[in-house]
C-alpha cells in the first residue's frame, strides 16, 4: 500500500537518507529500528512531505505522493505522531484533538471519533479542558496518538512513542497500538529505539544504519538474529 | 478630577490605537518571528487611500458617517492587499533563510513604500477631512471626551472583540494558533501554513488601516512619514506587552497611551516620549519578555 522506493533526502548538503526502500502492506505493523541519528525520523518526515526527498519515489496505492504538500498527504490518509509528541501546548486537550480532525468537515462523525479516543484513553476525558502543555509525558503521548487518530488515518506513522515513558505506560501504549491496528485495520509504521518491544509487536522489521536500510525480515527472525540482538537488544 | 478623567480617556484613546497597530506586529512575530518593519507603512497607505476615497465620495455627494464608512472599508481592502503582496514578494522567498535576511527585506520594503508614496503624492502634509462628525448627544461631556475619541474607542473595542472571537472560536483562528505554537506540527495535521501566514498579514494590515483612517481623521493631516512614527510607537507597545502575545499587545498599547497622556498632562508634553521609552526600558529590565510575554524555552 505504501511503497518507498530508493529515496534520497538531504539537509542542505548532508545526505540523511541513502537509497531507502521500504514496503508496507495494508493492515501490517511494520517497525523501523536503528540507533540515534540513523535517519529514522527523517524517513517519516520525508513520507509526510516535511523534508521531501530529492530523488526517489513514495507511492501510496501506486500514486506518487513525494511531491505533494504535507496537508495533501494528510488528506490521503497518512498521519504521523512525531517524535517528542509535539502537543500544541497552549491549546486544551479537546482543541488538540479537534486540530487532528482539521481536514474533516463531518462534525457528527468527528464528535463520534472524539468520544471514541476518550474511551481508548479515559484520562483524556478527565483532562479535556486542561492545556496540552500541562499534561504529563505519558498523557501527552496518549493525546498525540489520539490526535492522529482523529484524522482517521489509513497509515499511522509513529515516531518513538515509548520515548521517556515509564515501562508500565509503554506497555499500555503498545497495547493500544495493537488494538488500533486490529480494530480498524489501520496500517502501522512504527519507528523505535526500543527494538525489543517494537519487534514483539510488529509483523516485519527494517533495520537502519547511517541512512541506509541494512536488514529486512520478519519481526520474529530479527528478534532471533545475532547481529540485531547484539546491536539493538543488548543481549 | 475632571482633568484626570480627561487624561485617562485621552490615554485610553491613544493607547487603543497603538494596540490596534501593535496587534499586526505581534501576530506576525508570533507566527514567523519576523518584525515586519513595513507594517507602519501599511497604516500610512490605509490613511492615504481613505483620503482619496473620501475626496471622491464627497464629489459624488456622500455626506456624514457614510463617507467615513466607505473610506474605511476601501482602506481596509487596499491595505490588506498590500499586506498580502508584501508577504508574498518580500518575505515568503526568504522563508528558511537566516533571520536577519527577512528583517533587512522588511526595512527595505518600509523605505520603498515610503518613497513610493512620497513620489506618488507629495512630501508635504495633506489636510485630511475630519470624517468623524460631532454628535449632539456628546455635548454634555465634550469637555472630557469628544466624538472622535468616542468613535475611536468603540471601533477599536469592537475590532478587538471580533479578532478575539476569530482567534478563539473559528477554525482559521485555531489554525493560526496551532501554527504559532508549532508550525511543522500544524503542517502534520493538515494546516496549509502558507495560507495561515498570508491571512495573518491580511488581518494585521486591515487593523493597521482602521487605525490609519481613525488617526488621520482625528489629527487632520497625513504625509508619507506618519507610518514610521506610528510604527515605532506601536512596536514599542508590542514589545512592552510581550511580543507574540495578543493580549500583551493590547495591554502594552494601553499602558503606553496612559503613560504618554499622564506625562504630557501633569509634567510636560515635551517629555511624553521620554516617559514612554523610560517605561519600556524599566519594564524590559524587570520583565525581559514584556508584561505578558513568555520567555520561550528552546528545545534542542
């Protein structure tokens, strides 16, 4: 469904992505693991049109989208939960969620989805009129995921949702990601440093080093792979 | 006591005009961290358009408040178009450039627009008709506040309420706030950030034009240089209140207006600027981000 073909992305003269190819099928959970600075976040930003690739193709259902503006890409159903959550700090929880549904005009449906994400994360209901910036890290992550869901994504891109969170919260968030994938058949592309958890959740995985994809395999095989175990699992 | 009230209302009138212009500075700064030095020139162009349109209206036999309204609407439309174009040609190509480049571009546009009006019109002061009539019902209080002041106060007050509603309640307002708080994240939820920036310039310019028409009509003359002086004062108000903060711009405008009015009334009008800028220095020492400004934490 989402095919990334040989993309090259640059920051000025520095090449961040070198010939990256990733293939994501409908309904899958695919993870991209790698060290700091490997180019994982850049991959997501390239897909979303924030740092468009200088060469290569990104295809959604066979249509090239690499030259579309970010808002057109959101409209096509590719929605990102960026690293660091990026909650609008001076907007309330409800306003943040409404921003997620910015491109949707069907008000009753949006309201329905608002209620849905609040059943998914009941804490958001309690905090509904609190400013986003005053939430705890875990609550912000839940809000960030919910905000993305408000766009009714076909492909949900998640950038390190476990970053800086307590193990119990991480577990809860990964459970919800699984649930989102199962319940609404949302395709998930998960970027993680927490390789162990990510591979346990995912169907397939990609390993990235210095802007290149170095390994592709099923998640189970990657978990068993000696190199991966040494480099990313610390075993 | 009457004298105090007179000074208080005079300061309020002056301050609300500063606030109206300061909003344009602060809204643009909030979104793209640019001091739009050409903003004062938009105010001046608004006043000139009103002058021309008022003249044409008078020739065609319009009288009274209708001239003011037609002239103001024309000024708002014209100035908005200028603001939109200004952003498009002078700032948008420099998006992503180091912050000094658009700043210099802004100064360049300011000089350009001043000289363009200088050439198109004249370096002399032109008389501006007093478009605001003297209302009869104002006569009993005329020694404290005149009709023009009343119109200025009501107009700025209504404009600010409308602006607040726009920003708080409407979808475009939310898009503006989102863009101000995190531009790339706003993009990621589907906000067309370019459009939001254009809109911010259009709104700021419209407010400046309203200010320009009201002040020109009140003072009774215009020339190509009035935008610079008004711009400096309004910019001071924006910084005083905390640049980037909308309530801050309003508060900063009022504080500045009152300071000037009381300093002129109780001490000497020669010193009103000394007090205005002295206050600015004092506040910036005590609160470097301005009265309502937040010192932004930079995340790396």
